[in-house]
C-alpha cells in the first residue's frame, strides 16, 4: 500500500491485507503499532466507500474490472490524503 498525505508526507510499500467479498471490502493494516480496519460496501461496480472507527476515517477505493490496483482518497481527523493498493 502506498499512502500520500496532502502535506507531502508519503509512505511506500506499507503492508496491508485486503478482503473483497460479494459487495463488501475490508482493508486491514498496522500504523504506529495500532491495528486499523477500514470496512466498506460497493457503491457501483468497483467503487467502494469505507469507514474506520479506529481513526474516525472515511475513504474511497476504486478499481477497474480485472485490475490489481485499488486507488482512492481518505480523510482521518481532518487530515486528507490518497492511497493506492496493489493486490497480490
């Protein structure tokens, strides 16, 4: 997972787990020793809206059919950024 904060801070190749179900998605990763879970639902083919209780976050992820890349944006406690996840 690559993460870009709009204040120019970025992180590359951060490990995460992604589980995509019939109409739902979970993104699971660790940040500063704390487990973060984003859970969401498909809002259209390949378009997901997610939330996280741990960081009071909201996010989107999108992918084209057959692609192994998810991309989107997020907001956590007023901080905004983008993320890109390469699926294995």
